C-alpha cells in the first residue's frame, strides 16, 4: 500500500493548543480498511454486470408477435332438477366446430346431447340421445 493517503493515516497533522492550554496532537482520520475493500468489491461487481449485459446479443425484432385467436374447447351445457316425489331429470348438450372456410364465412359443426329422468312415480325414463350437424353462413358486411 504505497498510496500516500493510506500511508499517512494516524500520523499527527499539527500541534495546536486546547482551551486548557495543553498542546495536543490531532491525527488524520482514516477510513477503516474494510471500506476500501467494499468499494473495490462493489465496483468489480458493477463492472461484471455491465460487461455481461453488453455481451448478450439483442434480438433484431423487439416487437411482439400477434396473439392467435383462442381455440375454445368443446362447448358444453348441462342442467337438471326435480321436485320431491317427482324424481330428478337432467340433460347435457355439446357443440364443436369441425371445419371453417378460409374466409371464415362457412362453418360446419357437430352437436350432441343426452338426457334422462330418474325416479319418481313412473320410474326411470329411457335415455334420450341427440346427434346432429350445423351449417353456418355469415353474410358479408356491405
């Protein structure tokens, strides 16, 4: 540590009289040696962070890609209910689009359903199955 600041630490600067008339020596205040080590460590870490951020290549295109339209799962609906002594009826239906034209005007879908009544004075009803297709045409907006 040939540095003059650290070399002259705790050496008297000059003599000066105090109020009581006695001559005292004042020494130069030195920061603790750990402060120099802390600043060196902080600057070293800061240098590493800056060097690492400059070393990583930036992408050419920073714009976000457009979000594709969501693909919804099978559309299901269901319900049921009944009154005391009358049994319980329930049903479920579903619909799914299976084909769409390139311009989006024509669409073909499949649908199906199931329903049944359980219990009550007449007992269980036979299950009811429904299967079908749908065709949709969307007229252009003029």
